[in-house]
C-alpha cells in the first residue's frame, strides 16, 4: 500500500491544486495538496493519486555513485 | 523509466553483492528486519537473498497495513454495507481479505452490496458528490504514507459541505509497531532495521532516532528498488561491524530528516491518537493508531453508525500473526500453498501485494523450504 512511483510533472493547474504527470508516457492527473514549490519538469513520487514528495535529482545521482563506489572497494 | 531503471541495474547489483560478501564477517550472522512489505517483495522479486551470503538473513516485518488489520474491522465494514446500506469505497488490497464466516468484501459485493474499488480518496469524494441521497463511507487504511491523502479528503469534504461522506478510520503508526516488536515479551532477535521508504518521506528519518538511541539498533532508511535494498543492507553490515547504532538514510532522493512538514501538519489538524488499537499479530498497542479528532468527528463512520468492537478469530492453523512479528516464516505455515493461495486466501498475508506469504507464493515459495530441510 505504501508503493509510490516517480512521475514527471508536465502541467500544473494552480486553481485547483492539481497537476498532470507522466509515468512512462501515460498521463494522469494527481493532487498537489501535499507538496509545495514544485515546477513543471520536476519528478514527484505519486501515491494513491497524490504527489507525496519531490525527488531530489542531485541526491539520486549521489546514491548511484555510492553503489559504484561500494563495488570498487570489493574489486580484486 | 527515470528513477527506476537506474536502481535495478544488473552490473551494479553484482558489484554490491561482491562488496557485501567481502565485508560480512563470516563468524557472525546479520539478522536484518525489513519493516515494509514493499521491501519483502523487492527481496523476493529480484532474488536479493540469493545474492547475499548465508549469514545475512532478512526477517520480514509487519509493514503491510492490510495484513495487520484484525479481522473484526473487516467484519465492521461488511456490517456497514449489509445493515446500513452505505456505498463503501475501498482500496483494492482489502477486497479479498478474509472476514468472519467465510466472508470478504468481494463476496459481499457479489451478493449485491454497493462496494466500490477506488484508486484515490478523490474518487470517494466524487462518488459522495454524485450520490447525495446515499451515505458514502471510505475505508481508510494505511501507515503514514496513506494517511495524508485521507486528511486532505476530510478537509475537502468539510469545505464542500459533503454531509453524506464519512471515513472508517484504520490508519496506524509505524514507530508504534517498531516499538511493539522491540518490546515484545519474547522479542525476535534482530540486529538492525531496513527502515520504511515512503512512510519516511512523510515522517522523516528523525522519527527513528529514539530506536537507535534507546534500543541500540542500527536503522537505515531504504528505497524500495533492489539496489537500494542492497546498498542499505551493506550500510547496516558496516554499522554492525563497527558497533555503531545510528539512523542512516540511503533514500536521500526522497527522504529528509524532518519529512514532509505540510503533510504532517495536515494529519495533526485532522487526526488524534487512539488510546489503543488492535493489530493482528502484535495485539493491543497503546497509542498506535489514529482517529478523527473532535473537530472532524462528524466524519467518523464509527460514531455515525455506532459500530461495535468485534473480536474475531483468525482461521485455525494460519500463522499470519507469528509471521507479522518476524517469529515465523511463511514456509513454517502448513496452510501455505496447500489450502491458502492467492485465489483462496486463509490469511491476510496471502492477500496483500505486500504480504510475506504472497511474496513467497509469487517469487520463491520453495526457497525457504529447501533451506529448512537442509538444516533439519
């Protein structure tokens, strides 16, 4: 039930606090009632029709770098 | 898909597996509880357990809201539609959960009652607007991830003056369940926790600091993708190897220390703590669940329809309660795969897409059984 998927914001309707997001080219409308300061092009986690949080691109890249780093430490 | 494919990358998984193998001390075991059913399914779906050395074990936790809901609450929901003729709106996970007398919401719907599967609380509000002459009840369930959307719906129902809308509230709290597991009279041996992904986006990593400090258990907040689970396991192994017990955050792309403050304040505005709540497997836990506070009590279906507390017994032989505590594995249950299957579930852990029994059934039901035979 806690599953949420990353979706890209493609349009925001500020009049009713809703946005159109795209997941693998499928578009759905979600509520933005739980997030502030997001803009078109941002990625958000979508859960039961709500954007829960913005995804931090810099942190995502850092995490992927950490995976690779762990691999290096185990190299023969 | 962006933010998914990169976190399932095969060669990085192999590298992480090699790092874990190298750093795990062969003279000890690492018993790591993954709290969330989402992690349990990632572990089985992607074969993570097979990539790790034998002394790194995953203990499956109670983080599946459908699984921990006692049967009496499903009986209550059936009473709502059978005796009060309401339109009951529910998330799909709940439909096949066994209730008393062989019933379920799905069978009750098939018998003619008005039960509607919805994706979002917004759908429930729409149904209430379209049916002003009917009472519409939303079966609210879930941990802190799913609670803020219910809070938004309640506030909108107030703004839109939807007098025919109410919720049957079953929202529960993650830290309370974690504490119940650690405080159990015969606690399961756990060396560290893989902390929740999306619950933590809301409550923040600081919510777990008390467990690291008081119970001296390391906790790593872990994303739900397979590389997240592997990296987090490595971080736990490193903490245990150096006798550290801290809250670390692997899922930094979505989780901060303070969490989603806007969602937290919405929850605080709408809900208050129940004195106690019954959890399947964990029993009565004080201050572990939410109800609508006084200001929003008019939207509380339990009050509106005066629902009684129903004590119901699980199916005989079903090991769901012990599995939810981490005391048993699904392969320890005689019903698994014999009389209990996803088509004909005996316990909730076989129903939910986050349930441990459903994970064993779908992705590796024989894996644990084989290990058991070898060690016997």
